[in-house]
């Protein structure tokens, strides 16, 4: 299979990525939510991973760090708003767990932000941006949108990307976007494993 980076036009022509539905996404707010999420995610060998931070609009402004940590299995998405202590505690346990591989795109910034703002050293990660770049012999790393188009032949919606992740509660569009960013990383990885 020969893969190449698709153009914006080629991506636009693809069907929209079909990931997890709203009913399969858990927003972890309480201790009970956290226990349930931990019980499910702890059993996984690998999970999709991403973070969202409040966008910075002014030069010199410093990012407050991740507002949301996302983890996904093949059938479910889990969102951990860092404003909730129970969510943050369980996310930290899962992210530092060396037995669960965390798979995502462009993880360098996520790792730096988690370390500097939340004092989390994420363990056992796989950055698909780098893996795909090496696989196809690209000069530049390959982001989530291009990777999903290349590997899954689908278009990842990026509509909520620049929304205010610091605001709460999250909008439906943000919930779907965040969960499916993590989910698409896992699905892309699984598809690459079959090549």
C-alpha cells in the first residue's frame, strides 16, 4: 500500500470520520465517573490520547495548560476536564501507567504541557505523526487530519478545534470533537497494524 499526504481538496472529498457517538462518551466529573472510567481503561493495552487547551489569542499570553484530557478505547471516549479533582487524579494514574500505551498525534506539546502545568510525566506513548512520517518518507510530520485521510480514507472534522476549552460545560460539538480526536488516533494505529 502506497500512502502519500493528501491535499486539502482530496481530504474535503472524503466522507466524514465516523467515530464514537455522543452516547458512548463519558465526561468524568465525579468520583463515581472516575472509578468507572478507570475500571474500563485500566484493562486496555493501548488507548487513543489527546489534550485540549484554552486557545491563546494575545502575544505573550501564557497557556494555562490542558483544560481537557481525552482517552479512547475502540468503542468509547472518556473526557477528563482538569477542573475536576477526581478526573485529574484518575487521568494522572492512567497516563503514568507504563502498561497502557497512549497513542496520539503530535504528542511533544501535550507531554510538555502535562509536565509543566499538571506535573504529569506521561509514560509509554506512540506519536503517530512521527511513525507515519517515517513510514511514507515525508519530510514533515503528519497531523491527525492528514493521517486519518491517508489511512482510514475519512475526513476528521476540526470545527471545534479553536473553541474555548476553558469554558464549562462543554458544548456537544466540543465533546464529539475531543473524543473523536483521541478515538481516531487509536483507529489509525489499529489500521496501520494490519498493513
